[in-house]
């Protein structure tokens, strides 16, 4: 069910207890879809810096939103000191109280170079807040290999200063416990001790490049995120091919970037100053010797990706597709956690405990089955006959339906095909989809029109369809069959209705308008002389001719 469309860079959504949906757009707009009115409205525009990949990037509702009306936003403030900020706000009765802002955490960044802002937010079952932060590093080095350029003046091209730095919050998944007064505390079992002696205590996972969409299993507490990979040229002497990754963290750890990719395949320690290729990094004992590193030199052992894939067909995982790649992590579905258990649109038990993942470039959603320990069992395509327009966020609502935010075709643009949809489970037989084709929509009398229903279809492939037509609604001329012909002898506007019915009795209708009594005018240009090419600056002679069956020609019934 399409709820809204024509959005301007939608990034993240939050489904509220009443099934209203908050949407954020990168340039700062916050919008609200209300199911009661079936309308999308603008709540406010938050002032943000939206250059590079920054902006209003993350949104999550407090787990106790029904009681406290609090939401959390990850955004790039318009400030002299470049930073990312996560704040708590009160959202009540369709309004965002900006005076209620409580700044939870601020993350210093640089804005001289693109890229990788990430910005996703999620709560775990323990009420801890997870914050996905990009490595804030320019990836466009020659060959698009791992970002380890240590040359002076190229600090912002070196992800060792961020993702590989235990003393920096960028290129990480952070985990904090928001407190009622707007501060936060550190959970007991993050990656580093609370006293900060080994690294920033907020860090849960490090070694992330551009972690896009973090999600937390609401039963196991496992943390999931997609990480957009490097566009590496295929050169085994420098390391693995370009991998994008879906990660699963059962506990805190280091997840490789910028030293390791995929299933712990190492890059080499390449010297950009001398162009000398050094040894491969050791996944069991990664060492950060960058002059831009302000943290520990010896890093935790690298953890392999849960799923990894490149441009070609994956040999390890099914249904990943081919081409460009940008992984989007979705939720794990649990039927027992749905707040409206009697909902008729709730996903079935088949999906219980399964992980939903999406691909922004390849326009698919997949379902990952796991065993009781969280190990991958299989990957299957979800709604394989449907094409999603760059899915960028997925969330189950209190009704058990899946809400999907689609970014649309073009980057950094308002796309007509961007949209918010709700995917509902239809138990049992599904109604067919009626589709009409007509060889003429407008014409002079007598107007003969050939109608066809052959493009109608039913998602239940075994169902047989029958077709009933009303060829001039209001007058009751009827017909049956997949293809029919009708002659209109009187001028007027006619509504043609097709009803497609399956053998279970379910049906749907489609309406088409026919305008009878006036033929379309015909216009053409007649050129004198050469008609295949022209000479710049020289005039071209042509004559416009227009004829209309009812009104005549130019100068004879039709004014020039």
C-alpha cells in the first residue's frame, strides 16, 4: 500500500504506536503520515548543514514513546565547529518541540572532504541506544583501495585516524544509555573499559566504513548493520575485491575497516608516498601505525562479515544479485512482539526470527533465516516479482506490517518515485489486479474502441480470471471476456469499468475514460530542401500544417 510519494531524500522512518509514521529527509524536513486522514504533512524543517553527505540523518522513537512522546534525531548542526549531534526531542500532537532538545552526544568531524556520514539510530531490548557513525574519510584514492593514505596533508583520506582509531568515535557503532536528564551512561560490556584507558568507552563496534542502518534483535540483543564497501579494483596484490557487507555482532568487537574485508581477507600496508606495497595486515592482530592515529596501536582481532558480496554473482550466498551495491540492514521479525496481536495484516509465523535485509542499488529485499545461535542458514528473495525503488529503511509497525522507505532513482534529489509503502500480509487468497488497455481514448463518431484485459494478473498463479465490462458507466452496456469491442455513436465522456474476478470470488476493478465525438487534430512540419542535416547559421524553410476532422485546417476553420 503506497502511503506517500515524491519525497526529497528520505532517509529513515519511525512507526509510532498509532501507526502514524515519521519520516526524515536529509535537508532537514520532518514529515508525518497519519493513517486516519491518509495524508502526509510537514511537521517542521530542522536547521542542518546538508553539504557533502551530512544533514538530518537518523531517527528513532523512544521505546516508551506512548508514555513520554520522545524521539531521537541524528543531525549535522549548522555550527562553527563541524560535528554530528544526537539529541532527544518531545514530539506531541503532531508537533516537534525544538525547545525541548536535550543533546545526548556530539561527535567532532571534518567538513573539508567527503564522505561517509552514516547516521542511523536504533534501540536495543535493554533500552540502550545504538548510533552508527561513518568514517568521515575521502575514499577516492587511486584504485579505490582501502583508505590508508598517511601522507602529510592527506589526513582526511586516512580512515586509520577514525575507523581504526580506538580514541575516535567515527567509523563506529556506539552504544550508550540515555538518561532522563538528557545525559547518558556507559553500559557495562562495551568494547573498551568505562575509564577510557583503552579507547572511547562509548564504542561497541569499530572498524566500520559507512554503516548504513543499524538494527538490534529485540530478543537476542545481536546488533546488525550494513556497511557500504570500497569500490576497489581487482588487484590481488593489494587485497580483496570490493566487498559490501552485512554485519552481525553478538558481542563488541573490531570489524576490519580499513585493514580487512569480507570473511577476514586482508589488504596490504600500501605506502602512498613511495608506491611501495607492504605486507598484508594480520586479521588476528591488526596494527595501526598511522601518524594520524591517536589511540592504541594494537587493535582487537578482526571479526568477519556475516554476509559479504561484490559486483558479480556471489559464490557464497544466494539471491544477492549483481551490479552496484549498497547494503541496507532491516529488522528481525518476531510475531510475539507485535503490539497489536489481533492485526489482520501481521506477517505470518513463517517469518518469525528471520532477518530482513535490503539492497539500495539492486532494489531488492531479502529474508535471512538463522538457527537458534544466530548462524546463517539461507537467504531468500522477498516479494521477488516486486521492484523496490532504492529501499533505504525498513521497520515493522505495531500492526505487524512492514513499512518500507524508498529513496527513489537519483542521488541527492527529490524523486517522484520515492515513496513510503506499507506491506501487509494478506492471509489466504489474494485478489487479482485488473489492468485495461484501449487502442483509442479519444476520437470522432462513430468511435470504435478495442479493449483488452490481457495485462491483468493474479499473484496466486493458479487462479483463473474472468472479466466483466461496463462500457458506458451509468447506461449499463456490459460485456464479458478478456478482449471486447464497442462502438460509441453519441458524443460524450464515458467511464469504462473492468472487473477482474478469480475463481475464489475475489475481484478488483480498473476504470478508464473514453472521450467520444471529437478527433484529435493532426500536426506536421514540411521542410523544403535538405531534410537530413543542417548548416549552422543558415535559415531552414518549413511549413506547419494542421488538420482537424471537425474544425478544418489552418486558415480554414483553425486560426494560425
